[in-house]
C-alpha cells in the first residue's frame, strides 16, 4: 500500500486509531515515522522518499531520526547509492509493512474499489527496446485492469548497481551479483547483424566475418558503453572502420534502415522491419539474457508483484526463443 502519512496527516489511507507506542526507554513511537521509514527503505534516498510522500527531504530525515531516538537504535546507514537498513531497521520495516497492511483494510482506504487491492506507484528501469516493446504495454494493460496502479518507466543501459536498484524492478542483460536482490531470468534473445538489401548490393554481401571490414558497424557509442555483455564489436568487426554510434537502439535501427551500415541489433526488434536482411546468422549471432531484479522489501508489495507477473507474461509474445545455430 502506498500510504502518504506525514506530520500527523495521512494523505492516502488513515492513521486514525494508530496511537503512538512506547519505545524501549518509554519514548513514544509515532506510527507516521514507521511509514516514512517504509518509504525510505523502498526509495533508498530521502529525496526519493520525499517525492513518494509529497513532502520535503528534511521532513523525511526528521521523521527517521525521531524513530531512531524513540527506539534507541540506528535504523539506516549511509551506503553507496542510498540508505541501507540495519538489522534493527529490518525489524522496524516488518512492523511498518504490517502497519501498512492493516491500514489497507480500513473502509475507503485510498478511495479504491473494495474488490481491487492493487494500487500505488511501481517504478521500473530497463533497457530501451525491452521497455518499449515489453514493459510499457504490460504496465499499460495493468493500469487498465487496475486503475489505481501507476508506474514510472526509465530507460537505462548499464549493469544493476551492486547496492541494488532505486527502482522497484530493474531489467538488464547483466545478472546482478548482490545477495540483497531477488533475481529472475526473463528470456534469452539474439543479437544479430542486419542491413538493407540496397546497402549489401552496394558494398557486397559478406560471406564470412573477415569481409565485414568493408562495412561500417552501427552500434552503441563505444566510449559510453558500460555493459560488458554488449561490448561485442572487437569480436565481430576486428578490422572495423569507424563506428556509427548511438546510445539509443531505436536510433541504431533507423540508421541501419537508412543504409548507413550493418547494425548489430536485437533480432526481435529487427524482425519488425521487413526491409532488413540478416547477415551471417550462423557466424555473427550472440545470445544474451534479460534478467529482472528487485529488492525483497519492494517485491512484497502486491502491485510490484503484479507488475513483474505482467512483464513475465508478455515476454514470450514478443521475444522468440533463440534458434540452435551451428557455425560452418
């Protein structure tokens, strides 16, 4: 449940009847402070939590400090990328989640329909093409089915940070190594070489990798590429000419369709352009994997689980399984 409860007022939901409780030293524990801690745990920064709650970040910091003083323990510690919960903070988080769940049962909570228990904001970060073809339609349909669920979609091409994503769900081609994240495999997909027939008629149809040297590759801007799995040009174009680079895969697609060079593109994207021809499919195909990860405290939210399920359900309708290929 997305409860905006700050400074004694609940912006959605209600805290009426939630009297302050005594901490270890007799200090009152304000339930509002627990809900602010919940927002910090999910957003990882005071600024992002403040945005979720509709307040300023100093109010968030003050509320967290008030809860720490009431309980007599540190609940959050500064880490790379944001705040991390201490062991005591994780215990307090469980209480905050229980409070949020209890508030969701109040009559008229969030003003939502009684038969719809999905509501709140879901934030997703993912690669551009996967976001356009898979995530955006999946979340849009989720919103149609559950109008009180909203979402934010951010396009990124970088590994999931070791300390975990700020978004509720993070999708990329590098499998996160952090034990603090729940990780699931979404799909394998092919990267292949594509060009227009006109381009190949003009510069020649490559019969093996060495002949790719006569063509300019269309791919990412090499100096800005952060994902090791996508660093493929040396392997496919060892004697390449200058790269025609773009940080946007959709821009790479249009450059390829314009005949500028041979594009290294997701096969499921290139298949949507009948004017493109596959080049050296048996020698120049790379299989990568999309991984979805999230922080456990975010994945416990019903709306986040529903978003993850919607994304997983759409994947096979967009991305075919890679073919078994054998190079000659």
